[in-house]
C-alpha cells in the first residue's frame, strides 16, 4: 500500500529508519488517511516536481513539510484518533 500513496522510492520492505524518513514530508501520512477517509486532509502539498520523493525530505521546503504533517495531525485529532508529536518523525518517537 505504501507505493500506492506516494512513496515510490521506498523499498518494497523498508527498514524502520527508511519508513520513518519517508513519512517526514507528511505526504504519505496525508495520502493514506485520504485513502481510508476520503477528503480527511483537504490539502496535501505534493513534491514540487515529478521526481521521486527524496527520503530525507529535501524535495519539500520546511514549510511544506510542516504544513502536511500539521494538516494530517489536525485531521486525525478531529476524528478522535490518538496522535503523536510532529517531532516524533524526526526523533523516531518514544516507542520505536
């Protein structure tokens, strides 16, 4: 399912580190949520070009990255689903 929602460059079986880095831009998070709950995240800032998603998130500006993650977290919170801190994507979270 990962490839279906915008992680074209992630390996078929990504390591925890590769997957976490792939989540940093927020694109995967937003697209997965929109697949499960259509329209849950009304605005997803995609990569500025059709080139592959850069695993370190460099393809998006810091503002775009935070906008996607913020939009995802707001949508999840409005649904009453437990959330996490945006910094968890950077640090690997409290529980790997």
